[in-house]
C-alpha cells in the first residue's frame, strides 16, 4: 500500500493590481488606466480602462500566461446620476467704492455616467478576482461601451441585462436585446431616476397598493361589481 499523500499543485500568487496596471500600460501603448479604490473591508480595488483600448486590455488579461483571466463570473452596472457641486471661489468686487476680494459659492453641474463592472477569475491558475470597469461618456446619447463578449463568452447574457435595466448599448455584442423586460417597455428600471408607472398594465396578480393604483386605469370587472356591498 502506498502511504504517500498526494502532491498538492501549487499555483503562483497573482500580481497586485498596481503590477497588472504597469504591465498593461507597457504592453498596450496609449491605454488609459486608473485604479479605483474600494474603502470597504473587502478592499477589492478595480481598474478603470478607457473604451478605445478596452478590447485590447481584455484580451491581454485573458491571454497573458501569468494572469489567464479566462472567466467573467459577473457583469453588472452602476448608475451615477448628474450631480451639482458647490465650490467656494474668490472674486473681486467693488464694495463701497473699494475693490475687494470676496468669497462666493458657485454651483457646478457634473454630468453623470454609467459603468459596466466585470469580475474576472482564472479557472486555469485558480486566482482572482480582477475587477474591470468601463465608463460611458454620459447617461443619454453617449451611453455606449464596447462589448467584451467577444473575449469572455459568459458576458453575453449579463451585458444584455445591463442594456435592459440600465440602457447601456454594448457595441459589438452579438445579440443585444432585452432579456427581462418586454420589447415595448420604456425606460430602464435600475436607473436611480426611474419612476415606476402607476397603471401596472402587465401586472398579472395585482394586489394591495398595486391593485388600488391599477383600478384607476380600468373599468371594474363584472366579478368586482358583484362583490361590492349593496
């Protein structure tokens, strides 16, 4: 009987995000990368990549022998609405005939944007995650990102979900269409400024508050008339 225990396979530790960023910048000229810190206990910092180089970065992360990030386990989205910031500025004014420097509060509009967030692992090397972020120009006409489905097949349905619920258009996606809402549905339910309708036209089992709202938009059914107290 062989008493020797099986030899465990040892995998090398994954590089830090800073090291991965430095190698990407060296391998892909012009790529704009930024580490987005995460102050939570998980400390899972992420890597924001510019859209023009997103596919090249994705292919590097998948194919590099030291990384082999071959599996996109999760793709989600984040809505960052427009915000108004207030800043103190110093301006020169004439006060009682004398020019003085005074402080004023100035409001500045900061356009919002949408993000797609990819959690990447290596099934081959048993490490991860590396978290990759893509960011749209705005939340309106330019809410577009390159699809990473050509690199990670598992992203296909999850990019469709981000399109369906957040309105991100993924250029190059092989089958971009709604996946949870029906084709005629308007708006994007996961955006922070989404206002739900009160008619609930497609609610099959309306009840309680939903039922009361729905009743405002249709005539009572015969069964409901019969149940009314005489």
